[in-house]
């Protein structure tokens, strides 16, 4: 139960895939202009508990082709009590390349708070040195790890991949096609696979779903096991015609089962002030 917030956040925010031959792709604006001010609120649940947690994420334009995504999710109700009101906090700084048409990660902060216990991981992407530096603070101990970036390679994290796909950076994603996305390799190959359902399969599953509204494109994401703590690491996400996430499911999460979630609010708030970062 205590892992559902991080899992669901990456489900709906960090690794959502979108596009398609029959779906429009935004190319008139630069990627930062396209997503600046995007505000997403969600709730998650499992088994007979429809809403055991929720959160909010916002995309800020910092100027000078730099951007910030903030997210905070928290367990609620009985799940909040059992997990000591666990919080998951993420801050991702991003830059652009290719004349503002692709996001690249600059810095990622991940913080887990359970009562008085805090774990914080910081990942820095140094493109001049061609290295990724990772630092983790937990239980009073500090650990560090460095990974080389091969020439000509840009490692995406789930957050940059989310926006890059929606913008069409990696090309059109047609029903029935599959893609391999490269991330920082650690205990695995550093990839995840994305499979877009065929029109026939998507239509059949939509008809079987009691909540059909806005479910126009079905995407499955297959992650390394360590990322989800589940045997298959399989995620299903529905999108509407404007490539906005509608609902999703993480299948067979350890000790929990299937986690289901839905977007409760999706809006653009371009006037939102940039938060102070502690």
C-alpha cells in the first residue's frame, strides 16, 4: 500500500504516452509553450477503496528555455493513517534542444516522507561531462552513483518522456506500433517498451468499459520490474483526442493488486507563480 503514490504518479504524470495518425499533434508552438501552465489533479484507488490517495502536478515556464515540473501526492483516509500520511514530492528541471522542440532532463529531485522518515534522491544530468550523477540520502546515510552518457545519446526520465511523446518528438505513434525508450541504466537495461493498442482492440476494450467518455487511445507501458515492484511492470493508460490522460491502471502491484486512477482536473494556469523551492 505504501508504494501506490509513487507508482500512480509515474503512471499518470511521468510515463504517459500520446499521439497517433488519427490524433492531432501540436507542432506550431515550441514544446515549452505547448505545456506551460499545465495543471493536473488525480486520485487513485485499489480493490474496494476508490480513493486512497491523490495529488497535483504543475508545469512552470521559468524562461530562457528552462522549465520546472512539481508534483505532490499524499495518501488519504485509512491509507493515509496506515502509511503514516505518506507523501511523494517530485521536482524536475528541464531544458530544451533542437530549437525548443525537445525537452531534456537537467535535475530531478524525488522525496518520500513517511511520518518523520525522509528519503531524498537527486539526479543531475551533466551533458558537458557526459555523466549522470545520482545522490541518495536515507537513514542518515549518503550514497552516490555515476553513469556515463554515451555520445549522441539523451537519457529521458519518465517526466521528459511524457511531454516529448505528447509533443511528437519521437515521431507519430500509430495504433499497433511499439517503441523502446532509453533511460539511465542501473539494475537493468535502462529501457521501457511502449505498445499502442490496435484500433480493433482499443475499440473492443472501450465498449467493455462502463466509463467510456474520453477514452480514445489505449497505450500499454512495460517497465523494468524494480520500477513498479510488480512481476510484469505493466501499465495501461487511456487518452482523449487531445492527447490528455483520462484514466489508467497499474497491474499486479506487489501486496496490492491492480491500482486504478483517474484524472479529476486538467487545466492550464499560465499565471500561476513559480513556487519557492526549499
